[in-house]
């Protein structure tokens, strides 16, 4: 058993379930893996191919808010390669950009790297993240990352 309290009812521990429990009417999702709070039904998925939870189990409103955060977060790093020379490897740039975007967001929200994942966010943190991400560009984050590197070296 791992220690995984429900985000919505912190006294409850989540338990491991499959998609058959979470999506009883979606047989094609029966093999999915998740951690679920049996008290309120909040859940969180797992890292692909593992039983490791992506964060803390959350109810429908928080899960929806997390999706909104991804809608503004993902394009930032996915499109980052456009600002680089044509020869730059797209996947490499995206991977670097994703790390930078998470580091930037953690800094803005005063979170550690471990805490700064949408799967960990409460609904309030989702709103905060959404506002921050909506009002920035990857070019800004890149400048921030470069300035920070200069400070520490
Ligand atoms: Zn719960």
C-alpha cells in the first residue's frame, strides 16, 4: 500500500483500481489503471505502463481544471521548437522546453519540482497555474531560464 490521501477528503486513502471500476460502461477502458477514493469516487490515473499515480485523486471539478491547465501548458513546450534554428532537433527542444516550463511554473507558484505537476494540483492551484500560463510565452520562459542560469553560475 502506498500513502495516497484523497485530495477531496484528506482522511481517506486511495486504493488501486482498474478502468473497469472507474468506467463501468466503457469496456475498452477496462485495462486502465488508477487510484481511487472509495469514499467520494475521486481518482487519478497512472504514469503510462506503471501503477505509479500521476498525483493525488481528485473529483470531477478538479480533474476538469487540470485538463484546462494542460490546454495552456502543453502548447507552450510543444511549439517551442519554432523559436530555434531549423537544424535543432524538435524532440530535444520540446523535452528541454517542457522541463523549463515546469521549472518556471514551480518558481511562479512557489512549489518544489515534485509538487509542480497538474496531477498534484488542487482546483485553486489549477486556477493560479492557468492564469500564469495564459499570460506568458515560451520566449519569456526561455529568457527567464537563461537569466536564472547566469545567476547560479
Ligand atoms: Zn475522497
